[in-house]
C-alpha cells in the first residue's frame, strides 16, 4: 500500500475541462429511535435546521455542527442502513482539548485524547485514519492530523474529533482563507502570535511595527499549507 501523499491544486486531469463546484452537504446517520437521537444531537450544541414529519411514516431531522458546511440527517424511513453502522465520522477542530471539554460540560461521554502508534494498521480499537492501536494523550509534537478523541451517539454511530491547525499543501484553495468560527480565528491568532514572537527574537528583539501584515501572511500560509514566514 502506497503512503505517498497526493497533493495538487488542480483536481482535473484536463485543464480544458471547466470546474464544477460540488459542495458536500449531507451525511445520513442511521438511528433506531428518532426522538432519542434528536435529543442527543441537540445536547451536543448543534443547530437544529429541520424536523419534518409527513404524518405518513416518514420523518427527517437535520442538524449542523458549529462552523460546519456539512450537515447530518436522520429520521424514519430515511435510510435502509442498520442503526449504529455509521463509523469514522470526522469532526475537525483546532483545539481538541477545548472541543472535548465542551462536550463533557454538556454531559456527553468522550474518550481521552489519543494518538496513533506510529501508523499501526492493526489491533482491536475502532478504526481511525492513522491506525487502530491507540496511545494515550495528544501527539507529542502536536502535529496536525495526529490527535483524536472519540464519542458515540445512543445507537453507537461513531464520531471522531481530529485536531488540525495547519493543512497539508494542496488541501484547500490557496486563494481562499476562511475561519469557521470566532474560536478558530482566535486560535489562529494565537499561533501567529507565538510564531511572530520567535520572529522578533531572530531579528534582535525589536518590535515589528508591521506585525499585522506578518500575522496575515502567516495565517493565510498556514491554512493553505504553504511555507510559513520566518
């Protein structure tokens, strides 16, 4: 199995083909008790977008996680999949400890933060991207993509927090910089501030009057997976 990362800013093999934007919108979650699932996902603090009941043996409920462009739906006669069969559903966060605490404060059971055992693809733990042998605690080097925490809904559908602060090259449009929430923006400012402090140390400890420009360049480069300013 190849582990070579494929990174490109051009998703098409034919430059003459016009790009058609496709926005991933919905994931269907199979549940056995619709009202119980509604209560659980509401308790997560997710936005309730719709609860449509036809009165004719069909009901669909939609929730959206904070800052997400993708929503979930579940209900009655929405999917033939077995309840609890949705696994490995990723929720990307910039601060995994804060995300975990937010759910604990809402009374939701969440695993301890863990990381992978050097990419081991074996073991009895539930599947996740970097292996199935968990090591307690966050990644020692606090690398993006490497720290996780998991939780389940009442049917056993499995969710994973994954901490990402810097994307690999080619994973987002370099011309676009967006933040899903004020918390994400604040976290980006903190990382830029820490990096800028080291920058000022390298330049003799003098105050950089152009720090807003440096911060902006750092935050845009970090999101795009480009080389960070020094």
